């Protein structure tokens, strides 16, 4: 496994295509749904997989990153791949990986390419009816992009991973739009004008039927529930356990993908399938309420757009006496931008770090917060100790918000589940 870094000027898919071919081309014998975007792509993947499973299909789901255990990234009908099955797959691929290491040297397959290949191999061996793939990074050069799906989708695009994907929305949109394939329908969430033009132009160039939430797919809000009206169906009285109205946009994208699958004859859903799937849906690490009195929220928001959605959801759905923020973030993220949204709500902050080598220091986080407003700040590098400090400070009516990093959310979720 190499540590060769992703770069739009240095990467291509030839290494991933060779790896898949050497493993028997597992990407060519399955039906796929492919999802890219800056925020919401994981939620759409979970939603679509949930609908397909409720409709009676055997559904493979590949997402990233994981919160607690690597096996979470590869699942079938909500069951993560067993450790021994993942070990067996890796053993089976070992000789191929060694041969490619000898051939490619420092540019041998990366961790993400290997885990993607193992997911495809697992789904093939388990004979899933449909595999739902969430793009890891970007789209055009992502290892998942060797598949030709039945339908693709692109969730809202904003600035993130700018050091890898480009420093403008247009450049990032170009990378995301790289998942669009010739003649393969694509569903898009509402986009900024610059991103919309890139996506629409790519779809037109590739003769890919293009459906847009807000145009062909309409969300009809109805207080605590909502309906979705598409170009061919209407889904009424939909409800979530999930917090945040932004999830309605993700639901509309998933519904659009479902419509394409039905038009292609991949499945036919019965009445109430979508409603039941949404009511049962739980997505770990997405504004997840893990405890009450005090309320503890785990969220993996790690860019400004996602934090904005998080803040809106909290204001709309929860009440609290004091908000205690437990926060860590990678130093290459827009930390001031995220904290400008979070700190005005915050009464007390505990800044920490993660095992990620790119984790920002607690001192840098504290200085960024102090520049926004005076507040009580504690620095504790150990994330579990930081969480305990936040919990010790909280009364039953307070809100503890853990956010800024998948790594942080996962570490604390693991601790809570093992307690």
C-alpha cells in the first residue's frame, strides 16, 4: 500500500482499473448507483440503500470515512462486513497487491483504492442486487469512478478539500461532475450557479438525462412532514427521525435516483416503501442524538457548508440552557469559517485534537475562537478527556455538541458505545 497523495494533476484511474482487472473485474458484473458532492452524499447513499432494502433488494453500501471501525465502510443490508471476511478478501488480493507494488513502486495502489476494490469484490461474491457507492474524494479521479452506474447523483457542492480539488467552486464542480457517464441519468441537488453550469454542461456533453431538485423534483413542505413530487410519481407524508430540513433535499435526490431505477426496470416499489424506509432511517454521525439530559449531539461536519446546516438544524429542532462545544478539526480546513458559525451559540468550548496527523493544535483553535467572542475555553489534547470535561460541566438542560471532525465523532461514539 502506498502513501501516494491524491492530486488532480498527478492521479488517473489506470492503476485502479488495473487492480480491478487483476481481481476479476468485480466492477463489471453488478448494478451500481454512484453519488458525489461536498455535503450530503453519505446521507443520500444511506437513504437510497434504505429504500432499496425496504423494497426487498440485497443492497451493498460503500461509504467513507468510517466512524468507529473500518468494516463500517462496506455493508450489506445494514450489516458491516465481518472482520474475517475482510481479512479473507485481503489475503486473496495479497499476491495481486504485491505484484502491483513491484510494478508501480511508490505509486502502488493507495489505501482507498484497495478498500474500494475489496468492497467491489465482496459485493460480487455476495451477489448483491444493487451496490450504492459514495465517492471518497472529488469524483473524476476517485477510485469508485471505474464503475458505470445505472444512475448518478451530485449533492450540494461548496468549497472543501481545496488543496486537492481546486480553490474555486467551478474547479471543484468539474471534479464532482466527472462521475457523469455517457447516457447515464444524473440527479442534482440545488447548486450554486457556477456549479450548476459545470454539471449541466457535462450532462449535455455526455447526453446524460439531467434532473434537478427544484425543477423536475419538487419538495412540498408540510410542517413536521413533507412530500416529494417527481416527473413520474409522488411520495406523500414522509417523516424522518433525522434532524435538519437539509435532509429533505437529500431525500429528494435519493427519490430522483429511485425514479430512474424504476424507469430502467431495475425494481418496482410498492406503496409505502419510501415512507417506511425514511421513518426507520438512522445515519451515524450526522446530527446524531446519542444521549438526553444533557443532550449530546455527534456530528461529523468538517467544512463551513456542513456546519451551517448543523447550526440551522440545532436552532430549529432543539432548546438548551447552555451549549458546550467539543471541537477538533484538521488544520487545512476553514477553521475560522466554521467557528464563526459555532461560537455565537457557544457558552463554553473544549478544544481537542485527533489522531489525524493533520489535526489542528488546541492553541490554534482557542485563538481562532477567542477572536470571535470572549468565552470560557478549555484545551485538552486527548479527545476522550476533552469529552469528559464537557460532560462534567454540563447540567441536564445543556447541549454538548461534538463536531468538526469524523475522527472526533468516531472516537467519542466508540467510547459511548463501549461504556
